[in-house]
C-alpha cells in the first residue's frame, strides 16, 4: 500500500510541486491543471493547448510497447472526455 502511495503513478510525488508553478486561474486557463485530469490553455486564434501526464511504469517495464500504449490510451481518454 505504501509503495503505491509513494509511486509517481498513484501519488504524483514529483509532479505535484511542478503543477503548482502553473497559473491556476487566468483568462487564458480554460481548464485548471488537475481539475479534469488535464490542463487546457487558450493560445489565441481559437486554438488551445492541452497538457496531460500519464504514467504507466508497471506495464511498461513488463511489456514496453503495449505498456506504453496503455498510457497513451489514458491520455486520449482524459483529453477527450
């Protein structure tokens, strides 16, 4: 249990402090980082940038190609939903 809580995949122990460096509220922030499991920033001209982190260390260590694909699936799911 403690291993899971301390892992980057479950607890984001290294990423959380970095997320706090981004502005949480602004006219340009369309979705706050972490609010919808992805952040969205308006870059003008009707365009936006979506930022998402997905870590799948365990499946990637066992089967690198398909393990990485499971992470990509999570990124696409979180951005599109």
